[in-house]
C-alpha cells in the first residue's frame, strides 16, 4: 500500500481541532465537552459504531469491516491538567487553572486524523477502534474503561498508544518490548499524636520524631539505581506538621510519597518494604495510610512492539535513543494485562519544555507523521484496506 497521507485541508482541520481542544481543556473525569467535540468532528467519517460515556466521558468509534479479523485499538487521552498555562499562545487555555500541558490535545488530533484516513480506507477485515479515554492523568480512566461492560464488546486483540516526548528528537520514535512505563502509587501517611502548649511539649505527643525516622529511612531510596528491573524510587512530594503558631507543639503530621518500580510485582514488594519502615517509625502514634494515583506498569508485548518497529521501517521513521521504561507512569498499562499492547514515544524535540510544565505545547508537526504510523500499523495487522465503502 502507499503510505497514508492526509490532504492539506484535512491537516488544517486537525490543527484547528487541536487548537479548539487546547483552548477548552477539561480535567480528569470531566471531559464531557471534549468527547462531544470529537464525536461531532468525526461524525462525517461514518464510524460503524459509536460508544459514548465509556468509563466516564470516554468515546469509542468502531470502523468495522463486517468480516472476521483482528480488532486493533488505538488510544488517545481526553484530559488536561490542573495547572495554569503560561505559553501566551493565541489558542492558550481559556479556562483558569486547567491546561493541556501533556499534549493530549495533540494525541486526540492524531487519533481524529486516523479517523479521517479510515473514512477513505476502511478495514478489509476485522475492526479498527479509536478510543478516546478519560482520566489518564489520575490513573483512573483506563481502569474505568476496562470495567465498563460495553468495553467487553470491543475486546481488542491489539492496543496501541503513543506519547509525545520532549527531549527526544522531533519525530523520532522510541519503542521496545518489555517495560515502557513504570508502575507507581502515591502513599498519604497521617500521623496523629497529641497537641500541647509549646511550653510543655512533654505533655503532648509530637509526630516530629516519626517524621525524622521516616525521612532518614527513606533517604536510601531517593537516589534510584539505574533504570532496569531493579529500579525503585521514592519521591517525597509533600510534608506538613502542626499549626503555623509558636505557642503550640504539634499533634498531627502528613507525609505524601510517590513510589515507582519497574513493574507491578516489584512495586508491590517495594511498597511492603516502605510500609514496614513507616510502621516501625510510627511506634506509639496513630498511623493512617491511604493509597492514591495507582498506575500499572506498561509492559509492551514483543509482537506489538514489533509492529511499531516495522511501521517505522516502512515509513523511514528514525528510531531514537530514550531510556525505557520511562520513570513516569501511564495508565495505558491497565490494557497491558488484557491484550497485546505497545506504548511508544514520539519525539517532541530536544528543546521542547518538559511535559506538565506551564510553557509546554504539543508540536503540530507530529500530527501527520503520527497518523501515518497508526495507519501503517493498522494496515500491517489487517492486511490491507478496502477503500471507501468497506468493500474488499
Ligand atoms: Zn501527563
Ligand atoms: Zn500524558
């Protein structure tokens, strides 16, 4: 097949779509208007099935050949971040304190571009599923989509996702079998003693020694080993104790930690080790621990990673060096346990501000090549396309 191409007017439409989504971002779990916008944009492409409200605000479009064959899913994320944008761009966020600073607006435009291509290149067999997934940033969306009974009807045999990556040369692809992103979870520790007058601290029970012991114990984990199966890292994210008053000896403290490890099993073992340390440190005081923002590791199936590698080779896309798995987590990992998945990274440029920074913006130059990669992967797996109307 010839490499898939979008017309200049389609590319303009996709760029405008990105700007519109960028200007009206919605936080995790509240992406209703974003999903509606995409549904309306893609209605003219004639998907065979549309599933709305999937796992919250999720949207799935199915391009079904009506013939037996693999089901290939491609995923983009719907959510922005609760951060104030500082790009000064004409299409900058118009919503105070919310912005697309992870490039999910670009990922949505890419998936919409695949929809435009599919409207002219229907699968000859099997199905292509476009999944616009909610709540990636909190780690809840993929799980909610998987738990939605309607997802069982989609049952993809393959699932692919990309994430743009500042630091990697523009347009280069980093992909490998095995770990693509680390498992992680947040731990919120509440230590409760007893307040007292600052003149009589011995009459109370201060959590300060507990904090001291926890921080001392954690210090060996804050400088991680090199990336690999033994990678583990604790990041101290937040700390508070007592009141901002000179007359009171504290009775309460909170510590927020994020734990990371290579995969889910190693994270569970690491968490048990950290919990033992904390429990030892908290002797005599009341300790409450809650778990937040839990992400599965994303583990790429060799066969799925091979499809990405083959698509790069077919399209002449350069492969870039990038340490894998990335330390950060991606909730696409929740799909890894269910089907053959590959998450790959697409270079956003070496000088691009990092993801989640207030001055970050997605590079438009990635839209066309990313659509071409997705279309190539679909074509490889589905063995060619049927042309308009879906007739083989
Ligand atoms: Zn993000
Ligand atoms: Zn992201």
